[in-house]
């Protein structure tokens, strides 16, 4: 533990664009020189839009909101990525998340590039009418920056199917006479949404974890029956995953939200927990459970810890105290690069975000296809396609991880790549990034660098 303690005393840089660059550089150390030459191209966002707009509030006052939309890369196809509403949204965060979407789409092999958007606002302090006004004004300000074959939004943090319906209606009003349904995914079923989209991220996460466990990559976890699972973030993704794992025989021993966590060694019924949260606004106080602070919850012993909350939850200062055997990133970027190194050094495997939570964008792609073809797929068909894609991606990452684990790194002429050519064992995140970068680099070179 000495190395962990020494690392924990170092200052940690968690600025989003720096984190993105570090992870890209680490993966580049395992790639050939021609791919490394694309480092700056793959790191830089292609297009970024910042807007400020006024909205009249219910009390008659006028507030100005800041919104952002970033397309990171379009080599594989139109931009694809969610829109989040959160008071801490910044352009740098959106750039980081857009890059994650690029790697995610490339990894799971769908014809989209990476994009992301957001508005800095607190939906918990806004009425439904105010959120609707913010949404319509934001989409109007973006104008033709989004489009069915240019950039396609979807739900993200504190946005949902209703938000997507307002986005579609606003865009359709401004662009009459076309089939505009594919401009946004995650819509209600009544206006072109796909069966299974709301549950897609949580269900895809379950399929991925189930497949990984079946590979025997985790010696102490060979089956889901009786496995103890703690879930940080009991929202849509966390609750869907909880139900899926419980149906497979796992014990949901802990759940948490912004106000704290609860634990029960005998297991928690997700349906009971959802009903309690809907009534009380939090899971804290759920009968038959022990209450924990959010920091204590993260460090509580379990077999699988699912991170379904926010970014940077496991950092250099707490990674050494994590007692989970296996971690699944349902959220985007919940583990910092330095924490990755600590966890990896301790033998704690991490199923990375670009694989674990890819179910959402997969079923968004299915919705986009259905909208373009004027089709409606049954839920069983959607779930079968989702399961197959998630399993294929897991198999590819595990195989690449096993191959790269024995690869001797060559000296890198590229400075950023060279800094990661060290003795730290390769992790699943880096193996996944290597696959995504290879696919993107191959297409980039086949298309040619224009002009």
C-alpha cells in the first residue's frame, strides 16, 4: 500500500480536458506510430457552440442561461450525444463528454460520432414550464447546429423523454416539410420513440457485466447468484440495473442518492425502494436499512459497486479505501485517471463507462434507424439487438486486454503517449480505448485528411 499512499499525496488534476487527453495518451502508447500521428486530431473537438439566452420566469423576472453543444468527431457519422441540465455544466465538461461519446460509438461499432450538450441550470429549482421555455430557447439558439444527419441529441442528466419531445417539436416547427423525427432520440413512444430506450442504459450495463463475469476474468466472481451489489445513484439507470441484477439472483445490498445511502445485508427490493423514494424524495430512511453518508457508502464492502451518479466520485484521496471487488461505471467519468491506477494496482477491475453505459446510445441508434425507415420494432427485437451488441463489445475488449497484457511497449516519439509507457498494467478502459481509436483512425485514413 506504500505506492498507493505516495500517489494519494500527489496533487490531482481532474480538469475534464486534461483527463481526456491523459486517457487518450495512455491508449496511444499501445498503438503504432501512424495512429499516434493522429493524436492532436483525435483529441481536439471539431465544433463547439456556446450560447446565452434570456428566459422569462414564472415570477416575471428574466434570467440568462448558458448552454453548450460540442461535436467532437464526425468521421464515423453524425454527432450523437445527450443534453444535460445541471448547475455545474461547463464547456470543458461538455467537451470531455463529447470525446467519451466518440470512443463509445466507435467501440460498439455504430455509425455516429461523438457529441454532447448542456445548459447550466438547476431543474430542482425550476417549474415544468420554465424547463420547457429553457429547452425551446436553447434549441432555437442552436439552430442548424443540430439535425437528423448532422448532430442528434438524446436525454442525459436531468433531461428525459418529455425534454426530447420539446426538442423535436421546436426543431420540427423551424424546419417544416421534412421527416424530422430522427433529429433527437429518447422521445416518447407516441412520437417516434423506441421500445426499451428508457431502460437501455441500465439493461445494457447488466448485459455487459453478465458477459464479463462469464469470461472468468474475475476469479472471485464467476456467477451473479448471491453477489452483493451496491449502487451509487438510484435514478433511472441505477434502478433499472438493480431490478435486472436482482432478477438474476444478486443481492442489492446498498443504494444511494444525493442525500445519502442505505445498506441492508439481507438485500433491498428495488421496487420497494423506488416507491419509498417517490414518496419521500430520497432513499435515506428506507425501513429495514442502515443509513450511510455518501462517502461512507462508496467505501462500504461489496462484490460489485455500480457508479451511476456523477463524475470524479472515486479520486486519488479515496481510491485506496474502496472495498469493492469489481466496479461498473454507469455514469460518465466517475473515476479519475490517478484513481484508475490505484484501483488497477490493487487488482480491482473496472468496467469502463465507454462500454458499460453504451446501451443508451445503442438503443438511440436503433430509434434513429426506425425513424428513418418509418418502422416500429418490438421490445424483444430491441433487447435482443442490444444484448448481442453489448456482448460482442465485451468480448472484443476482453480479447484485446488479454493480448495487450503481454505486449511490450515500443518507445513513443509522441510526447503525450510516451508519458504513459510505464510499468502500470493495462486495464480494461485502455483496451477499450485502443479498439475505439483503431477503428476511428482507420476510417480517418481511408477517408483521407481533407483537403
